C-alpha cells in the first residue's frame, strides 16, 4: 500500500500531530514500508497456531482463596496516633 502526502497530512491531523510539510514525503515512504510489512504478515499461514499472550509461558503461583483478618491488627494499630478498643480513633469532622 502506498501513501501520499495528502494521506499523511490527514493521518497527522487525526492524530493531532504537527508534521511539517517538508517531512510529509519522507514520512509517507516510511509509513508505506510499515504497511507493506504488515501485508507480508497477513500472508503467513497461521492455521492451527494457538494465540499467545507472552513469548514465555508463565503460570502464576496461586495461594488459597481464604478470607482472613491478616492476623496483624495490633501491628497495624501500633502505627496509629490514637486507638480505642481495637479501632482507629479519628477526629470528629461534622459538627
């Protein structure tokens, strides 16, 4: 696929990119090369090839999905400036 200066100017306008008139011809050639490469990729036979999300197969380690309180309430509350009966004490906001 070949692009001309007018198409490059329209693409630049849609992308909100300022491209000087002098650079549009060079950019048209570069974009045409990119589109030609993409067209080559469309010719590759991918029948039977599984899509992949990464080039390296990963399996995440999973922990048991159990609800807990964390077991560190006292450690968390020790950082608070003031506590009462196992809760944070905050100043009254509404009068």
